[in-house]
C-alpha cells in the first residue's frame, strides 16, 4: 500500500497553535515541501515575522530568525549579503508586511534583493484580536471598524501584488489562495517558482497567499471559506503579476 | 483499495476536509478529543478512492491515506 502522508521533513512534528480553519498550517506545509523538493534544507534560513506567524520559528525544521515587527525583509537582506549561498525566505502576515513593514518591504523589492517573501493575507490583525489591517476589505467589520471599513475614514485597502509588480528589481509576483485543494496545488507551484527565482539569482520574489481568519471574522471555518470565495477573491484577483518571461495577468 | 486514518489528538474539527472530499464520506464524529473538538472521521471506508485531497487541505496534517493493493 502506498502511503500519502502530509508531514515534510522540513516541518517539526509539533502541533500548530493556530485556530481551527486557519490556513497558516497549509502555507507552512507548502513552504516546507518546496524546501524538501528543491533539496535546499541544509542551506535555508527563514525569517518569521510578528503576528500569528511569530511561532513559525518553532515549526520549520530549518534555521529561523525572529524579526522585529515588519523588519523581516531587512534582516533577510543582511543575512543574504553576509551568506550569499544561503536561501532566504521571509514569512509575513498582512499586519506585518503591509502596515508597519511596508517601508522595509518596498525598499527590499526596489533593491532587488535575492530573497523570497511568503505573504499571508487574511485581511485582519489576527493575533491582537481582529483589528483593521491595511488589507481589510471595504465594508468589512472588524474590532476597530465596527460599522465596516469606509473609504472616507479608513482609506482604501492595499493590494500588495499590484503595488510591487511594476518594480524593476522584482522577479516574480503571484497571488494564490489556500481555500480549496486545486488552489493549494497552484500555490505550491507558485512557492516553488519563487524559490527557483532566488536560486537562479534573478531577483526578489513574492507569493501572496489569501487565507481566512475564521476566529476574527466571527464565522465558522466553512463560512469563512465561502466568504473568501464571495468577497475576498473578487477584490484580490488571483494570478501571476510579474514573471521574468513577461508580465500580465494569467488566470 | 484505500484507507484513510485520522490522528484524532491533533484534529481541530475545522471541517475543511469535508469540503475537499469528492465522495463526501468525511463527517464529524460525535466524540470529542482532548482539546475539546469534534474530530473528523470516515464512516464508509469502502467508498474512499485514495485521492488524497483531504491530505492536501488539512492545515494540521491530521490525515493519512493509504492506497494501492494490499500485500
């Protein structure tokens, strides 16, 4: 009998602290599977961010550094410049990358640092209790927008992939979703491609993975998946935003 | 011939696997585990085709699928 088991070698055998229905676990597994498949386990260094993914440093079975809030790309830059043969990835949430860390992130992209960023977008600040994030959708109710996010008061949500797709130093940008098996398989291919861009020395690569936060949305995990399909994916269209062969959206 | 097993202690009862199963044979059991979640289970084991989609979607790596001929 052939066994299909999920746990890759690059992921430690300890239970995740994430809430039921949170898709961080899927994203962790995909990154670890790609590290295993590319055979870069011994020379990969991960930078975990602040937020729910702060404990990613416990889960990945590779060298990990825990960065200050939003500073993961800068730390990755430093490590990559000192040890250019290592494979660097940062694992950041939307509160970390799109709010406090957007300056570090954009400058890292403009410098064209050869690192890979895995960006998990769940539209809220998960760990601190569901406050509005820069990526919160218009009309979405959070702890700090009890009547829904409005453009007049809170401004427009940041679409990170579109924002950096025009930057020269960026090699690869793709937005994927983690809400069903088909999209998860696509997401794994995207993460693999992003790591390959770094291994080939082409430039900065970003994979934005849409995820649900059922706890802070106040929905059950299944309702949250439906919410993602109906509200989130129309606002954050999936696809490749930049690749070396040519840009443009491909669904 | 396929067999699916759940690591019940790790299951958080999120039910994502129930949406992924093309045969719709994954249901939530009435018993709860140590963490207090209703765990996922399969009632009609014979209907499982071993596609492994539940393995792909499970965030907590609870599911193990065996497929192929029995030795």
